[in-house]
């Protein structure tokens, strides 16, 4: 790849960016247009990572794999003691998911850093800070729960042994699968002083507004509860209705109650049971166990805490109503919060310098930048999704919007280089002192 510069302006190589998106999309492709099945630590995920590592090694990055399998491509050309700006996202997908979720952020990160390197070479300048690309382990949480597993360990919010012991539905652990695909690492992860993640929006706000860049101001909190209704197995023919202890019925009461919890808050609380595992899962057996993967999401922490207490009452009441028992298996709490306002301002200023309108957003879904933002200054920035589709083969972001996002990222990295990694100085310079 030869980086192209128009009139000595900082810009990503659009053909290379497009080519990388095509290449990475081949790993896990199902044959259905746009569809991927590249869940965390599968063989196809390992192949995608092999591709990324080879790409980075050929360009002089030091590839590191930490003990939870996070993959880093590190450039410490400013010296080992200089601040490090970390950029990236994730290569794992949802089952039968789309091409852009996560992968775009990794590809855009590499394209943006390479644009900065080319611009430095063209100007004969040395870098003012270090850069690194990251592919986080198990962002999606589709195969192993909880999600944000690799970034959670990196940020100190999850224990390494806990993460490696997580098992999929077949009882296979994260640690075993990382070893199988060659990503059970032993390297020390680079310590980030700042983290920037570009992502496709997965909503229609940008598309409907006609704007192209959306820095997220805040992230909703999330409560993820795995709970089970505990009944008794029985034949659906001879067992009279009054004597049944139907775990599925208890789960149904919970699901209906969750929707009522949301409705009474005018939709400000999001609730779901995204996975329901019914046992023995036979059409002529009364279920003896129904395990629910429950999610509550809210923009403010007090509402989420109130909803958690209400959920515990709902579980108890639903079990009693169905004449079954219940248990809470696990609880994963993620607090609501805000991304660094300096990074919001830096994004807006650099987008405006490129003639791009911005729109401040908030993210309801989880991103690796959420735990990272509690570790160092961090942010997620969105580019438009056509139709707002996400986690589906039809998700799509135009090549033009992919390029716009990568160019804004490159400009933000350039400002951080100029400021030698000082975020306050980079923001001040971007807002009025100097041009790219």
C-alpha cells in the first residue's frame, strides 16, 4: 500500500480502506449477501485476526496479544515514555450478523494511523505520541457472556480468570478456544492514555438529519441478569392444567412484566429477554427449567437501580403465579456515564474543518469504549447506517461515509500528535489554533 496525499493534505487512502473492508468481510461470510458468522474465538474469527496481524506486521507494527486475547498493533516511534493513543474496535460478529459492526472501527483505525504516518513522512516530522490499533476479544457477547469481555479485563473491571473461564452453550471456555485459534497471549498490553473508537451508528438519527459524524456524549447503563424459572417436567397430555409447574409459563409472566416496566416509564427504560433456553425443549413436555437472559437499559443510574429492585420482585411474583421456583444465576451491572467532553469537542472541530456536520448522540448499546472511558479519556464516534440496521446481514454504511469517518479520525490523531498526546492542548488547537 502506498499512501496517497492530495495537495499535501491529511487523508486516508480510500481504495485501500475499501479493499480492507472487502478482505475482512470474507472471514465468516455465510454466502447470504452481507452476512457474517464470526463469533468470538471461532476458527473464522481467528482467521480474521491472522489477516489483521499480518497486515500490521508488514507495516512495522509490533503485534501483541494479551492474556485475554486482545490483539494490539503498537507503534512506539515517539519513544517508550510518550503518551499512547489507542484506536480500534472488534472483529467478532453476531451470529448471522453484518459486515460493518466492529470491523469498520478496526479498519478505519489502521487507515487513519497510516494516513498520519504518511503525513509525517511527507512533512519530515517525528511523531509526537505513540499509536496503537486494537481488536478487543468478545465485544459482542454472542458466544460468551458477558459482552465487552476483553476491554473489561483491560480496564480492570473484570478478572482475567473469570473471563477465561466463561463458557459457551456447549461448555467450551474462552481460554480453551483462544488457545485453539492461537490467541491465548502472554504479552503485556500497551497502556493507553486516550481511546477513540469509530463505529457504525445502528440507528437512523444521522441518516435522517443528513449529517455524517456523530460523537456520543453519554452511554446508558445496563443490567444483564441471567435468571431461571424452576418447574417440574411432566407430560403435556395426561397432566391436568391445575397440577402443572410450568417453568415456561413463569418466564412468560416475567417477559410480559418487563414490557410493562418499560411502558410505564414511557420507553425511557429498555427491557428484553434476548435469549430463552427451555428444558427439556420437547413439544409434549411441560418445561422444568426456563433460563432467561434479561437486559435492562436506562440513561441514568437511579432509574436502572430502581428497575433492578422491581425486577427482583417481578421474578418472585412470576414464579409464585406459575407455581414454580426461581433462581438468579448471575448479574452484570454497567453504570451509565459520559464520554470525555474534550474528545467530543475535538471530533466536532475536526469534522467541521472538513465541511462535515455533526450531531451529538448517546449510545444505548454497549461498546468497548464504555469500560475504556473509565480507564482513560475515551469516546465512540458514529458514521451513518443506512436504514439504521445493525446485527443483521442488511447493515450497510456507504464507502463515502466510511471514508469520512476515517478522515475525521486521522485528523483527531494528527491533533494529538501535534499536542504530544495532551488532550487539552489538542482540543484547544483544534478549536482555533492551527490548521491540518
